[in-house]
C-alpha cells in the first residue's frame, strides 16, 4: 500500500478563528476512511484544503506526494456537500462536461447508473428533485477512476432509503486501489463500510484507528464511541 | 484543456445571447419590411415608431448585455456552488480568467457585428447607398486631414478599442474577486470595490487633465504644426493602448492572486 494523502502540521485560521490546528494525518491507498466529527469540527476545511479550495495558513498537504494543484485535481474526485452543477444543463451535457475535463471519467458507467436510477440523460438538472440532483452528483464523482475520493456529507441530505443507494454506489463503483475519505456525522449509516475512522474535534485530530482496533480496544462500535467522545 | 473550457464558456454565453441576437435581426427585418408599405395612416406611424424604438433599445441591450452576462457568468461559475466544480477541474486560475475574458471579447465582437448587420438590414436599398456615399465623402475628408495616416489611425483605434475592452472586463473580474475577500455581502462588496476604484480613477484623470490644460501649448504637449498634431494623435493612441495593457495585467494579477491564494467559497 502506498501513501495517498499526507498532512503535516496543517493549520488554517479564519481571522481569529482556528479551524484546523497543527493537523498531522496520513492515509494509505485501498481504504475507506471516515472523517468523523460534530458540526464545526473542521471536516469541511480539511477537505477544502485537500482539493485546493483553501490554502493552509501553515503546514503542508500532499496528495500522492504533490501539493494540491492541477496535477492532484486529476487524481482527486470530490463530492461537496452541495449541488455544484449548472442547473440549466441537461444530465447528458454534464456527463459530457466531466468526460471533457477528467481523463479518468467513465461515461458508460455514469450512464449505466443513471439508467438504473431511471434518470433520463435528456432531463435538465433543474427539473430533478433535490434527492435526484444529489444522486447525479454522486454518480458523476464515483464514475471517475480516481486515486482519492473525497465525499463531504454524501448522505446528510438524503432519506434513509436513498442512503443505502448512496453507500452501495460508493462500494460498488470506487477503484479498489484508491482511498475513499467520507466526511459525515451520520456514523451508524456508514460504519459497515469503513476500514478506518478519524475523529476530529475543534480542529484537532483526536484519533485515527482502524474500525477493528476501535471495536477490540473499546468494545464498542464506532458510532457508540463517537457518541461517548462527543457527548455534550 | 483551454480549448474545451473555451468551448463550454462560449456555449454558456451564447445560450443567453443567441435569442437576443435572433430577435434583434427579426425586428430589423420587420422594420425594413414595414417601410415598403409606407402610409400616412396614424396607426402605421405609431406601429413604425414603436418598432424603431424597440429596435434601438434592443441594439443598446445587445451591446451592453455581453459585458453583464460575462461578469455574471464569471461570478456564478467561479464563486457560487458551481465554483466547487470549476476549481476542482484540472485547470489553473489563469486559464479560467483567460478563457472567460477571451469568450467575452469574441462574443462582444460578434454582438457588434450583429448590430452592424441590423443597421444594414434596416437601411437596405437606396438609403444604404446614400449612407455609403456620405461615408465615402467623410473618409475622403479625413484622409485629407490626416495626410495619409488614416489607415494607421484606424488600426490604432481598433487596437485601443480591443485593449480598452479587455481592461474593462478584467477590471470587473478583479472587482468580483475583491468582493470575495469579504466574509459577508460579497456581491455588494464587489460593487463597492468598482465604485471606489472608478471614483479614484476619475479624480486622478481630472488632475491629469488640469495639468495638461495648464501646460497648454508648451512643454511635452506643444503642438505647433499639423505634422506635430498627427504625431501627437499617434502618440496618444499608442500610449492609451499600452496603458490599457498595463492596467489589464494589474487586474489579471489581482484576480489570479485572490483565486489562487485567498479563495474561500461560501
């Protein structure tokens, strides 16, 4: 296994607010990792830094040995926590857009998943329900053959039935050589698929362990441990 | 990659512009056709007047719309939710700015061509020949006045229009980017940045104008013969082109730096 992601002493401040404080982190390939923390813990800030959407105040982030930039964007498939597509575009046009810009995009896989969901490629995005828009976003991201998938709250906005679809899509479509980093606070829903869990709180990494280690050492599920650690 | 981005950019701009251009040409054809059935009837006069008014307004909208749509597109594509996709494409901020400014420039040229075409349609026939004759007479006078320098003046004027347009678009992009430095009300802050900049430039150019007026016909701006006037006009045109390119570079650097180092999407 090779190292996909490394953060060294990464700090991010917004004025007087410290969102990430001296974070050190390393992720290896072939793993599904949960980035778990309550709201405002720094999950999204960390994810934005990985995607080159924020510049750290200090410290270094590298993906496959490279600082976030054009080359790493070819390797990272990112699902933000909002609908990031042009609403006036047809689904087919969006697929074509991804095909144009991402060399690792697999349009046939995207069309197959859309067909399975019953979403016509000729429909404009604005005519789809919120849930279906989010599914289209997920399908596009997971149709890439990326080295690192970064999914920010992929199940937060969907109903429980749709959550199963989202999770099965992630499991069935990701490149097994890649790493999947899933940020969420809905742990019970994704715990079954996680290899590793990272607890983050107030900009600090509290813990990074495999799910098996957590169960063996604490005698608890990840969800139970999370509730205990972050109890009000 | 830039070519693909440019193609998508043009498609996004012309999705809105194309209907405006088609309506403009259709109304131009309507106005021209209407003239064939000339009548003294009041209803005819009113309808014709309204059609001409709509045509003039549409032409004005056509010329201004490109700038508005280009700036709106710059903001929406990069700094709203769409920015999460735009900035995670394997494309540099410089390529984003370059393709958006190029698409805006090309679309503006196309819009100007459509306005010229609209004018030609409305004046098709004898009127057009009359206008051509007036134009020929005017250009003959200009040729005489400029002592054979007219072609160069036209080239310099065209270059000035292009560089001025580029600098204006890049200025608006830079203001949108400056607005992003604010935590709240980013659009309002972009507008404030534009007005503050405009006021400062107005004050500085007024001071410069006064300085030039005071120096009068002496010093750097001394013009004592028609030959010196011709050289002076060339100098002014070239200096303005260079100035537009210099400020364009500054605006580009501002936008690029903010997009590269200070990006913070909402």
